[in-house]
């Protein structure tokens, strides 16, 4: 079983000490929990499987109509 890695780092924004569950990559910023929440983009509500399927079916229908028009 692999052991979890915890690394002490200094936050790239505020300078506070923080512990992260990974080995940081050189040159990439590392943030504490508070600063990370500021940098994250808002996630949208995940669509249901039915919505995803309907969306892909709609895209497929449009693709066929575009192909049909190019056959003329």
C-alpha cells in the first residue's frame, strides 16, 4: 500500500505555512486552503446523465443534417 505524502510549504499568495497532500512541482504556485478557494473557478452544477445523453443526441442530429446538406 502506498503512503500518503504530506509536504510543508509556504503559500505563494499570503506566505502562511501550509501542509499539502502532494509533492509540489518546481515553478508552480502552491496555496494554503484559504487562498486556494480564491483561485478556484466556480464549478457549475453537474448535468445528469439524461441531460448529457440528450445533448449528445442533439449534436449528433445536427451533424447529420450538416453532412446531408454537403451531399447535395
